[in-house]
């Protein structure tokens, strides 16, 4: 009887801890699969440059984006770095 009093709470604690670990890995797996399914595959249909002037600092900030038509027909505007913007041409396929 003393074994159950001593080891019972320990077994319950580790069982609960194990369930938390399993739940965490299931959540990470679901997020990974969801992110993989939302990958943007499509064609670049336009390249857009915006110039925004900050009134406080008088700096001009350049914002670059690509308009992409996805395989399902939706059109999205995605931000791009300078290197990627210069490398991609209209008509290129994104995977």
C-alpha cells in the first residue's frame, strides 16, 4: 500500500508530462503540414515598386513586391527583397 502512496503521484505526474510532450509534437506536425500546403506556386504577372517618403527623417524607402497568380487563379501581392526582385522576371514560375 505504501508503494501506491509514494509512486502513484510520480506516475501520474510523468503520465501528464508525457501527454503534454505528445500534444506539443502533434501541434508542431499540424503547423508544419499546414505551412507546406500553403506554399505559393504560381506565375509572376507583374513587378511593382513603391517609393514612400518619411516626412520625419526625409528618407525615401523603396518597397518592392511581386504580383503572383496562383495555380487556383487567385492573385496575391507578395513582398520581395531587392535581390529576389531583380532576379525574377514577369512570366517566371514560383514553386
